[in-house]
C-alpha cells in the first residue's frame, strides 16, 4: 500500500511498444506523468506493483478515435486490454477519448524544453499524454460532483 493508504486514480496511454502511466494526487485534483513502461512480457508485473503500491482504485484508459469519431486501428487491442485490466484488478476501468493527447503532449514538450533529445523521447510524450487524459477525466469528475 502507498504511504498513509492514500488512494489514487491511474491513467494509461496504451501503445504497441510503450504504455504511458500517469497518477492522480490523493485528492483526485491533479494528474502528473509518472513513468513509461515497455509493452512486453513484464507489463503485468510492472502494473501489479503500481496498482498495489499506489493504491489505485480506478483506471482511465486512453481510447483512440479517428478524426471522424470512428474507432482507430488500436481500438480492438485496447478493448481487450481493458477487459484484462478489469479481470486482473477487479476495479473500474473507464475508456477515455484520447484523440489529441499525444499532439498536446508533444506541443507542451516543445514549449517547455529546448533540448531536442527530450522532445524526441517518446516515453516522455506517452506519460504526458496519460497525464492529459487523467486531468481531463478529473476535471469532468469534479464538475459532476
């Protein structure tokens, strides 16, 4: 369990090679980029540790729609991944439209750093995209409360 048993919401930006991870603060107000994990055979052990150590109570999973609003080529894989997450962790997994999050994350990186090596680091973009998805979700959740 995390320090003080403070629960968090986790967002995932799923990709064939990498998964960006973002976490909320314990009050569910702010999202911050956490890590990027490789989408390989170790994925479940990495996620198991995160879910347990950070007391994750909910997962927001970026779901990519195309410009026209139709599901993208990754949509089927993400739907299967969602089912696997729900089965494994027995917590709510919410699909969230992530249509422009990678573009926004890239733009934010361009504005925040002038080091080309950082701007090319896809892992940084992935976890920042997850943080954007999570912040959008937290903002909407707050509006409903």
